[in-house]
C-alpha cells in the first residue's frame, strides 16, 4: 500500500465529523493586524456614480523587498476615479496624497510580529487606481521587482537593492488591467510577464445600470466589451510585446484571475485565465513561442452544466495526490466555487459537488483564495475571501452593503468540509474582501494570510497551528529566475510516492504570495529524498530534509535525474 493511499484511508475514517464554531482556544487563525501594526484602510473613491472599479479591488502582495529573511506587505490603494488630481506618479507618501503602502516586517528579538510603515522614500507610494500586483526579479539582479496594474497606466517598479524602488519604462496598457504573473514561458532562464485586462471601461464611458428594484447599482461586466490580455517577452531585461505573435491576442475575455503552470505535464509553462462571465482560457504552450486556447476541449472553460461563470480568483494544486495540478476557482453568488480535477495531461472534469464545495458556496461571492495545508494534518485546505458585488438585502441602507463572511474549508476524506463561523478569532466582522496572499509571516513554519478588503481595513490572519512536522523549501534558481518560479518540488518515499508542490507567487486574485513549497509529514515516515523539476532543466534530487526546518535548495547542487 502506498503512503498516499494509506493517508487517504485514515482521513476517510474521519469523514462525516462536523466542524464546530471556533473559539479563542480552538481557532486556527488569530486576526492580528492591530497587534502587528498593519494599519491600512482601502479607499475605493465611491462617488455615487457606481464606477465598476469601485467594487472590484484591491490586491495585496507578500515579498521580502529588503532581503532580510522575512515577508513584508505591499498594500494597494484606490481613490476617486473622477478626480485624478489626487493621483501623482511621484511617491505619494512624501506628499500626503493617496497611494500604496509598504509595511516592513520587523520581527523583534522576542519573536513578536511587528510592521513599520516604510513607504516614505521607498518609491512604492505610487498613487493610481491600483488593482493588482505581481512580484519577480525581472532584471536578474537578485532582488524582487514589482509590476503594478491599475485602471489606466500600469507601473514597472525596479528594486534598487537599497530599500528603494524606481519606476522604469516597461510593459504598458492604458486600459483596466487586473491580475499579472512573472513567468518564464519561453524557457530561456529569465522572467517574462503576462497580465489580464478586464473590460473596456474608463471613467469617461461609465454606464448607468440598475438593480431589479430600480435603484442605481454596479453594472455587470457584460455591459462593457471584453479586451485582450497581454504577453511580454523578457529580452535581457527589456520587455517585447508578443501578444499577437504568440496567439494570446486571438481570444478575448473579462480576465481577472491568472496562474502560470505546466497543466498538461509536457514540461512547458501554460497560462490559465479566470474570466468573469465569459469562458475561461487555458493557453497551452507549444514550445515555439505560441499558445493555443484549449480550455473548451480540455473541460476547463465552463462548469459541468456547460455554463460560463463569474471567474474571479483561481488556484492550482495537486489536491488528490496523483501528480498533476487541479484547478479551483471562485465565483459569484448563486454560482458554486468550482473545482476542476486534472485527470492527467491537462484534461479536466468538474468535481465540485462530489467534493463538498457546491451548496456551501452558493451564498457567497468569492475572490482571493489560498489552497494549502493550514492545519498541518497532511491534507490541503482552502481559505476564500468573500465579498458581494450586488447589494446585500440584509445590509440595504448601509454605506457599503456588500460585506460577507470569508470561508474556510478543511480538507479531509477526499472532500472539503466548511468550518462553521470561520476558523478565525478576533476581528471577524464581515468585510468586502478581495485580494488574498499567503505566506509564513511570523517564521514559525505554518501558513498565514493577509486579506485586502475593498473600502475597508487590511486583515492579518496569523496561523496558530503548533507542530514540528513541517518542511518549507525555497529555491535558489537561475540568475534570471532566482526564486525558481514554476518549479515543482517533491518529497518522495522509497516506494516512489511523492507529495508535489509548485513554487509560485501567482494565483488567488490580484495578489502575490510567498514562493515556497510547504509540506506536512503528519503521520508519515521520513521521506527518502527531495526532487526539484526545474523550469527548462533536468530534475535534481537532494538529501531528505529534516522536519521542522526551512531550507533552500540550490539549482545545480543536486544529483541530476536522467
């Protein structure tokens, strides 16, 4: 019997147990934004004219911008879409204007998590109507750079290596851009850039839409025309627009969520786009610089009923332990959050209802999400950031009537069980949640979460799991891809069974997470070795890591697998 099958039998024995509402002792997460001094309030600039971007953002990013070994937070700000005089391309933090905020992580000697607002002078206090953020070392100088999407011009922010950033010429789009990802699609060792565009909205063409009651409300995206996404190839630090030559420009959609992953296991990086009320796209890489959208024939364009859904966020992970990556997407109220099981070679089927994710998600509008083993039981769980886009009847008359609870699903028994009341203690009052990023902020070996709320405060959920059966693996890749983005890391046992994790920053919604491979060895014997399947390179094997450790595997230091 393989270890994977044995673990599944153990979890099946526990299937059917009901979760209970959390209390302070039993809660998995502790809301800690106040104690950690992560003080950020998003302003959506609502004017009463119901501009669509007011209800859609923002994202948030985790990155070690100063290379001191811990994760800092970059929070994105909105503003008044009809009064752009309050926006400035300069460092807004130096001028008292609206702008994004950089929170530097300073874990003091006693291990207490604290943040300091280090925006002033950093070059990151950009004032725009910010939407999404991608992180990656595009110039191969060893530190993380940032690509910022906005309603209007986007920004490429180069890390100077001294705690400051500068805005440099880079990929541009004057339309409404949303999620982005740095990825080495052409396998040449450096990071290219892909980003989604939403619809052809601009402040000047804002349309009037109405709720069934006859009152003004935010428009559906179908009121506007869809626009193409964009792909830029990195040529020695200079980006070249290859949207048309690559084939990406041939299919339009209302793009929101994006991830880059080898979904058909041919060794090449594919692109998956979650589209809002249009068919999703699975851009398969042919290895010659071109992509073909095969979402419909692969089973990942629409749900099991053949219906398009309001795709917001997306995540990919090997949920069922069969060696390939499955897809999980968040959707609008009265639609399920949809899980597409990968049957191998990029052929998917909608398994949402059989896995317990159907009915429980109908009352929510999901945006950002994380798919990880939060409770350290050896199985992947799901945390979803929720917030409505249409007026909630129970909140009618309130200033921003779109708040919803977030949801947490515990993985187990080959299905997911929603935890009643959300597994968080502290500030859990409903907000209008959007972006979500995951990573180990307090350096204790488990996965924490930051959530960006539209027109509300950022939230910090610190994981309270206490165990030493984890392994966290980061990568030291090529000069042009130092984090090894796109690599797959496996912990493997003598019988050939492996747990696989992809190292990535993308996925979720408008956000960027920690690029880490996180494993839990709950009830399992020590693994025999670790294996890394590097982008554009031979796999390498490394000695078995000890539990309770965070370690880095360097490309070229392992034994090649032929």
